[in-house]
C-alpha cells in the first residue's frame, strides 16, 4: 500500500520523512520545525532523495556534494546506471553519518572524499578512454560495472570480479583515511576455501 506522499531524507534528523511543498520552492516535514530544499539531483534528475536546510547556499546535499564527475546523461543507459550507483553511494554516506565517522570532501581538503562516476566513451578496440574501476585514480567507479555476487551462480565469475570489487572497496577506505580492507590478490589456497564455502552455501 502506498500513500503517494513525497519523501525526503533529512540528514539533520537522520530520518526519511514525508514532505509537503511550502512557499518559494521549499518543503516542510511534519516531524521538523525547519524548512528544507531538495538536493539539485533530486529536483532535476530524481537521482537523490536527500534534503538541505532551506537557508543553505549549497545546491547539492551532503552526499551529492561529494561527486566530482557524473557520466554523460545524454548517452543511452547512463542515467539508470548512475541512479543505481548514487543509491549505493548514499547508503555508504548514511552509514558513515550514522556511525559518527569523520570525513571531508575533496572541495574542503585535497585528500578528502570525492566520487567520479565514469563510463566508457571510446571504441572497444582501444584502451584509451576506457574506464577501469580504481585505475585512473583512487575514487573512479565505472557505472557499467553491474555485478551482484548474491545472484551469481558461477564461483569462477565471482573470482573474476574480485579485483575491480576490491579496488572499489579499498578506494572507499582510503578516501576515509583507513587502510586497505581486502587483498588485491587471493592465494590459490584462499580461492579453494572460498570455492568450498560457495558450494556449501549454494547447495
């Protein structure tokens, strides 16, 4: 059952709330006294659902302000892929905020957090212009890297995706000032142990 209400995430309250339009393009929540504005990626692209304080001079919410690059939205398929990546990124930022972990943006500090969501533009016959997760710099993510290990039946395919996955996860860690969480290379013994665990879990 859906009530049809417009929803917005309120970072100051760390809650998802129904919001109602107010004057001058502002929004109000029945759970808060202050007025809000939609993130520009919410109002312009429906790629976000986070809100800002109405008095803020920023156009983007605390999560979207971390974007350095987004893919060319005029290219067919990029918009949907970008929306998916944005949702995953917001879950990360929500977790950081919920845990009270400190972080800064690249705009505030040259070593701060920034996300570059890129997509291939060059011919597949050339490596120039190709996008590789974590290769161009520590925070680059290929929006076309669509892989879900929970739905993948082939263990060998999961292992093939291990390197780009660890690039992405370790990039997040480095951006937050932490050490690498996962090894880039799995030893043969580790692969066989994981293969056994996969076989037991999947039956």
